[in-house]
C-alpha cells in the first residue's frame, strides 16, 4: 500500500510538471524522467512480489490439498483465494483427463515412498474410510491402522491422521 501511495504521488507530481514543461520549462524534463524511472522500478518490484505470492499459493495446493487451513486462508486476499480456487479446479480437470477412467492424482506420492503400507494414528474422529479392496475402516480418535500410503496421504496432510514411526 505504501508503494502504491508513493507511485500515486510520483504520478501526480509528474502530471503537474508535464503541463509546466509543455508551457516551456524544459529544466523539468530530467526530473520527469527520473520520476518515471522510479515509477517503473516500483511497478517491477510490486509485480515481482505478486508473482512470488502466486507461486507460494500454487505450492500450497500441492502441500495441503484442495482445502486450505483457516490460518493460512486468513492471510490471503479475496483475489488470492479466488485464484487458488480456479487453480484447484484447473488442476482437478487436468488430473481427471489423464490416467484412464479414474484419472491420475498427481498430488499423491510427492516424495517416493519407502513402503506401500504405513502405520497411522487417527488424531480426530473422521468416520468411515474405504480402501480399494472394499474394506471399510472406522477412523476414531487415537485408533491406529496399517493402511496403503497413497490412500491416507491426503488425510495426513489435512491433519486427520499422523504417520506413526516405529
């Protein structure tokens, strides 16, 4: 906001000096050019800042999944939340389009797994959870289960499960 205010003040001073320079004060031309260079520099800095935030928001989708924690969402503007939602939908559409009928979840196994099954502890009540063979498991607080890594990785990121390291 301070940078935008500074840019607005520089622009207004330049506008006033341009009208004086048109009236014949040529000594103001260098000052006008200098202010214009300052405006361009501030613009580049703001764009770099916004692009960095955009990259961080995109990384949040891969780290936390499609639902952001409230503590993170609180620090985002409405436009950033809207961009996150559009990116989430675009990524979901792409993942459904590749990998056959069910699609391919690219957010799974970001790091290669050491084993296909892991032991997990449920941190809060979540309800029933179905795995590929049709088995339904009730995820209650403090219960421990031996589950396929790829089925519970998303729940680990959401804070429902934690990986028990033995």
